[in-house]
DNA sequence: CCGCATAATGTAAACGTTTACATCCACTCG
DNA sequence: CGAGTGGATGTAAACGTTTACATTATGCGG
C-alpha cells in the first residue's frame, strides 16, 4: 500500500539498512549512495512510518500536556507558549483537558502513556499528590502550579504569594487600610497562595486582624456576588483585591451598579492580567503573570530531562510576577 | 523492561493471541479465561504498546488539528470544542499551530502524517488550494473556514456573509444610512465574506455607492487607527461595522479619545462575540459565532468519515451566526 | 462409538523500522 | 605480496501487537 523503506531500498538498489542510515544522517554512508537514496525517497514520496519507528526506538517525539481546562485566555496562552517551544524542537504536542478532578486527570495521563515521551501536567488541586501514583515511573514529567513539596517531579509555579504580597503592599502604599480579598475556589493552590500573600502583607502592616475575606471561585459571577455584598456593607473596605481578574471584573460591575465609585471609594485589583483587564472602565490594576513563559519554561525543563534523563536535580522553580498599576487603583 | 502482552500471557497461562482477544473484547474467549487474563493484566499493570498496535492496525486513535494560530479567545474556544468531542470518542488530539503561511501549514501536515487518523484543518488563507496537494490522498480531513469550492474535502464555514448581512440590516433598521466597515486582512476568507455581506446589504438598500471601507487586519491597533481616521472625517459615518470585535474595540477607544459618542453619534458593531465585547463601555453589539460548535461539528464530520470512509458525500456546510444587540448600537 | 461441526485456544506471520553483527572490499604496511 | 585494517554495505533479529490459520477439545447426531 503505502511506500515503505523497502521500496526505497529497491529503487535505490541498496539494502534497507543503508536507506535507514542515509535518512537518519549517519556518517557511514557514501555521499554517492546517500544521494541516490535521497533521490529515490523523494521520488517515491516516502514517509517513514512513525509507529514502526517509535516501536523500536521507544521514542514518539511527542510530548503531552494535561490541563484542567482549556477555557479562557489563560490556557490559550499557556498552550501557545508550549506549542512554540515544541515546534522549535520539532516535537509534537498532544493535549488533553477538561479534567474536573484528579480521577479524570489520571485517566488522561494513563491514556497518554506510550504516546508521549514526556508530560506537562497542570494540576492546581491540592489533591495533586494523587497524581504521583498514577504517573508511570519511567515517564518524565514536569508539574505546573502544583504543590512543590513531596514531588519526584520538577515543578514550576507562579509566584502567587509574592505577587499578592506586592499588590497588597501597593494598595497599602496608596493609603488603603481596609483591604478585603475575594478568594478563589477551595483547594486551589494558586488561590491559597494568593490569599496567603495578601494576609502576610496585612500582617506585616499589623492590619491582619481586620482582614475581610469573601468567598469566590474564580468566576465572574462569584466576583459579582462578592461585589454586591461589599456594596451592602455598613462599613466598606477601601480596597478590594480579587484573587483573579474575572472576579475583579464581576466585582467592578456590581459596584458600578450600586454607584460605588472605583477607585474613588474603593480601589480594586485583580490577578492574571487577562486582556479584559485593560478594557474595563476603569482599567484594572492587576498582577501580570507571563503565562506563555510558564509554558515555555516547563517545556524546556522537560526537554532537558528527556535529553539527559535522571541527571538533573528535581527542583521546584518559581516564576516571578509583576504588578501592573492602572486606573482602578489610581489616584482619583 | 516494560510489561508486554507476553508477560500477561505467561502469567495467565495462555497464549498472546488469547490475551489480545480478551483485552479487545472479542467474543470467542471463555468467560473464565478472560477473567484470568484481565486479572493478570491489571495485576501486572499492563498497558498495551500503542506504537506496536498502530503499526499493525494502521490506526492511531488520534486526530490532528492544524490551525493558523493559537492565540486568543477564538482558538481557545475552537480547541476546546474539538477536545471535548474528541475525548467523548476516546480519541487523542494532536495540535499544531503558528502557521503564518501555507508553506508552514504544509510542513505541519506532513509531519503529522502517520501520527493521526484524520485531520482538522483551518486555513483562512485564500491560497488554501495549495493545501490540497500536500494533503495525502488517503488521509481523511475536514476543512474549516476554507473556500468551499473545489475541494476533495468536506468543509465547514461560518456564515460570515449571512452574519454580516444581518448586522448591516440591523444597523439600517436602526436608522443608520452611512455605514462604514473596517475590513479584515487581505486574502482572508472570513474577512472577504464579511465585507461582501455588508456590501450586499447596503446594495439592497441602494446605499452601496456611498460605502466607506477602511483598512484593517483584525488587530486592535488597526481598529484604533481606523477609528482615528473616522474621527477626523469631515462627514462621518453614522455607523461603523468592524470585521471583528478586537478592531471594534480599538475603534471604540479611538472614538472615545476624540470625544465621539457611541452610539449617540456613531453606532458600532463587531463580529465574533469575544468575551471582551461584553466588558467594554458601551457593550458591543456583535455577531455571535458558536466557535466551539464549529470545532465540534468539524470533528464529528471527521469521525463520520473515519467510520465509513468514502461513503459520505463531500459537501460544504455553513454554520449560522446570530446577531447580538448591545448598547453600542443602542437607542441613545 | 465414530465422524463432524463448533468453539476455544495456540502458532506464527506480518506490520515498517533500527541496529548489532557479518560480510565484503580496497587499502596500507611490513 | 599477504595479513591486517577500516569503512561501506548487507543480513537478519528485534520491537509488541493483531489476526489468519492451524490445532485441539467438546458435544452431538447417526
């Protein structure tokens, strides 16, 4: 049916071994025969069979990305970062997403086994330790947004704590004293760290006792609900720090609906710097995370592991965040 | 090394053939032996080797998605739609992107050959006919946003013309008479169709001669530039229809900077209904396209082809759009 | 009881590569 | 001029499955 290495060998009048050598750029082939082989190959439009190749080489030249979801700007950026890094290395990218819980993620990982040379896993759930058992011993993997603690795997995290700490300091520096936070979903590591950063900054200013924490789940709706609660408060905070931008936006809308002026009466800040942050009125002060960088860095770490298995120290890296001050925490 | 089918066979005291049969759910195996085999397999944590399997079955249980880019909400949604459909079928998804031109896309397609059972290709370039030659004869493929014309492949398109036509009619119905358009990049099929829909609607109202078309390339910046030009016009249009939302947003900002009131002085509409459309002030009237549906529909069409190769008619489908009226084309 | 259909299981070939090893050949050097 | 050397090439095994075909066991009708 399809043209195989044998056909090329026959056409070039050599053995399959020589064809294989020529095509893989080994040096022990005469220039003349190599040329003849390449000629025949392109004439026949020969394409090596990847299945056969990876059967024997035990390499797929593919890496897998296991993500909790694909929705929204965040994952779009992340995949993009991974993708450009992968294509630069000539590696393929297998994606799998929509994993509400660790079970689904486990299933995804299992089904990828054997199809990929390595895995990029994002699992912002606290039950991520679960994953360690389901990750096959031999398969290199890099974790993203995972608890850095007891891992056999290198881990890359955003500096959630640092970003939140810096943002809270910024709000304090702007004169705010009652800085409320809208928290993220329970059991989400990023959310936990952001909350911790906020609280630590308050504590450093001896304001922790006053701290007001409102429930949220990263959705715009939950931010809106929190905004309503804030608007109804007798004694309102003078700043609100939402654990992500979408909640900040929801909160902003709720406050606007109740005639609460931002930043005049309440300063507002988010986290992530999604594109929408620049388009709301007033523009949203937020913490920028270089998401594509995170993807690229994780990928590169994985490639390093693939190239020199077991030689690199398993360590946990933290990518810095940067605060972006816009009108929502501005002067007026 | 890894546990193979032979190990399972040995452990269960049967031949490899029986193991294969049991695991693949063939009926010609005793319940008793099947049970013994399944037991042994799970005890050994056996995972079939996909490479070996696809080598002989000539199936990879993977489909490839070749996209021009991964950036932004649009592709995020698209991949998401494809991904959920794929996981429902137990198929894997291989993605490849960042194809500025047809050459790169061709390279991507070639490199996917043999790794996938079928291909989902989005190529909004007019030079897409190029692709036909590089797509291997035997590989099923479904095209998205491609010229429906001379294709061996089924094609799914958004109803760009219909959406633009309907939106222009809406603006006309609101009393606008001088409806300018900010066009998309040259050679982009979606952009062409949207422009055509706009022009046809104007022609139907005998207003085509007046039609003002401004250059754009789908970027926010180009929309902003167009907005500046409009603001500077002696005789301004009373409505602007941008070929996508990001340009509409850019235009909106430019107009705001020059104190042109939207929708008071100029009504504004976009296309795509990206999330940002709801967050700008005023909220943006736009054409909603169910992007995830597009992905899912294309995927399903591909699966149909995979299951019954060559039996389905090669036809071109068009997915409807729906206009969403918000404040930017509102009464005030 | 014998042969025969039927069902369960085993044997081995095939899939298309890569690669260890064998072979061959042309030199070089003593 | 012959043995040795080394480089190019060929041969064949191996990778881990699936599956056509062969074999064996089982039950049944004559």
